[in-house]
């Protein structure tokens, strides 16, 4: 609703002039009363003079419509409110659903009950895709195998996927240790402004960068469609919905936005859907951004929640257990 318009406050010089005029009128009224007592005027004349001076006194002493609006002092926020304001993510999570229902839930709620890999690729897209174009950063580090062997996850949630290098690597590792793990990839698959300057071989069609289609092609090529499923929306919106749907992860990798605010939001939202005994981890703990990006968000999160940060190469690890 639009706020009602109020006139601007009168400048302080104008206030002084108004106050001075009122004082002058009051002085004039007093002088006139004294004068009338000394001089002999007919009663009608005296009444007229007094009436005129009373009107002038009332006019100049009345509050101006441009007078300053009184300032209402609001009590300062409680220290606890300001201290926790940015640490509160209030979405109420549903009770965790069984891991065996995770894939079915995503298919029903996101893809109308059918696999997005059916009849892939579309005819108009197929000529634009490479058979395999997998690219990532730190996607084959020892941290993945170490954590999978330790946690033995039923559900892995990856926040930030790009072309699926780490997602498909984790799917392969879980197969090697005899697990039937579902890997959920959370990414809007739009890249970032200018990323095609570095990946010129990725085609576009009517503004569609083909990043999602190339990711899907990589998954199909590696025969991982039964293990790797994606949710192609912004990380914050997806993590909120996973929370509401009761989809929790045993192992959650946070590797999407690398600025502080994006990382801070993703880490906090991911923590809400981490199963007991699960581990939260991510990439780019050591970068040129230093304490202005991911590392700042990770360290602050750990400090606020009384947790410890472990480091494995470029990866950070938080194990709440």
C-alpha cells in the first residue's frame, strides 16, 4: 500500500521567522493593551483594535502546516534480536521421508511423475550437444571417496553441479562400495554472465545456453541416469522445498555461489536438511577471495553453531557428530 504523502518539514530558518513573528505579535498586543488604558477611545473603537490584535496573535502563534512532525522514538531492538537476525532460516522442515522414496518424490513433484531422461535428447537439441563434455574443479579429489566410505550415504545432495563432474564421480564411487545412493543435483544450469567465453564449445539456442542439456547428456553417456537426478531451479528455492518435502541428505556438498552471501545462505539451508550423522562439505575454501567469500561464510557458520571446520585440500568439511 502506498504511504500517504506528507509535506516536507520547514527549514530551520523559516521556523525562526515564524517564531519571531509570533513573539512580535504578542509584544504588540501587550503594548496595545497598555496604550488603550492610557488613551481615551470610544468603546467600539477599542473593541475593534483589540479584536484585530487578537486575530494577529492567534494567526502567528498557530502551528504551521509545514511545522516539523514530532519525532517518535522507537525503542532499540533487543541485543538478541540483532545478534541472531541473519542466522535464522525459518522454514519448517517436514519429517524426513525414507531414502527409498526420495527419487519418486522428486519425479512426482518436479517432473509430473516421469523421468526427464525419457526420449532424451530432443531432436532439435541433439546436434548441439557433444557426446561427453565433463568439466569441473576439484571434482576427483580424495575427499569424495573418504567421505563416502565414512558416511555410506543413501542420499547425496550436491548444491552447484555445472556439467556434473563431481556428481557422476560420486555416483560411481557409491557403486564401487555397493551402495544404491541417489545423487540429487541442485542447480539452475544457467552458468554465470560471461562463462561462455571460457566454454565456447557449449552452444546456445534462442538464449538457452544448453548447460542443462549437456549435463544430462553426460549423465546418459556414463549410464548414471538411475543414480543422478537434478532439480533445475535456484539453490535457495530448491533447498527450501526439500526441507518442506522432508528430503534430507546424508552427505551434502555446497559448491554453488562463491560470494559470501550466496555461500552463507546455501550452507545454512543445507544444514537444515542434513540427516543426523551426516556431513556437510564444499569446495573453494582457499581462493583469491580469502575471507570475503566461501571461507568467511564457512567459518562464521561453524562459529555460530559451535562446530569445527576440517580441511581436505581445497575442500572444507563440517561433521556435526
